[in-house]
């Protein structure tokens, strides 16, 4: 294998290992139960009341009696602050909160192309697919393409787009009004309400 190629692969591997170590470090920043070595610690119980500064062994005993974990909340404080809580529940809530933020719908722009001499049934069929896109919270771009002599009759395109706008008014609002984009295309963009 080439030496430069080997360096590239080793560099990638090193970056991967660094990222993996950082991820593990983030997960293990809080010490709990037997990982807490410093004694004494300031303890807060599950109800949020301060129990005061007590030895770590006694705090662990209190946590085990309550069938909960002793979690180090503030390690920088003197003495460190520990809380009696259910650590599994805390991890679950954090994971749920982060996954909730990532599950947002990404809005796509769907394009529907037509010609000015389109038939009524074809318009209905295109409207059905536009409705489906709008219900999925995607934007819809209607594009009417003019060719040759059709370019002299832009009013046909405007009437078609006006008809579409009227039929989809319950689901969508006009984001971009019908206008000539380039020399041969008339465009209208609808966004979901």
C-alpha cells in the first residue's frame, strides 16, 4: 500500500478513535454510587431537600435504602454535591429529549410540471398528488412549460394556476404567486397551512 494512502487511513482511524473516546467521556462525566471516592459530600435527597454534608458511605447507604442511585451532580464544588435519584430514568429522559429534537420533518420542495394545453382529468390527477405532498407538509412548485407558439398565450398558464390555487386553498397558501421564471416557464409555489 502507498505510504500516503496508509497515512490517510491511519488519520481517519485516529479521528474515529478520538470521536469515540469523546463520546464515551461525555457519557461518563457523572460519577455514581461506588465511583464517588471523595468523602464527605453534600447530599440532596430525591425530594430536593438538602441533607447536609455527610460521609460518602452514609450517603450511599441512604441511596440504597431508597432503592435509588447516588449521582455526583457538581464535582467542582467543595465538598462535591451528590443527589439521590434514579439514574436510569435520568438517562432515559435525556435520550428522549435529544431524540425528540432530531425527529423534525424536513420540508421538501416537490415539483409538478404541466403544459398549457393540459386536459381536465390530467389537472385533477396532478391535484391529487399535490394534495398528498401538502398533507405531508411539503411545499409544491407548479411549473407550466411553454413551447413555441404557446409562449404567446401566458394567460392560459395563469388561468390553470389560478384554478389550482383555488382548489387547494383549504390545504395551502401561496408562497410565490404565478410568475414567469425564465423565458419559457411559469412558476407558482404553494406551502402547507
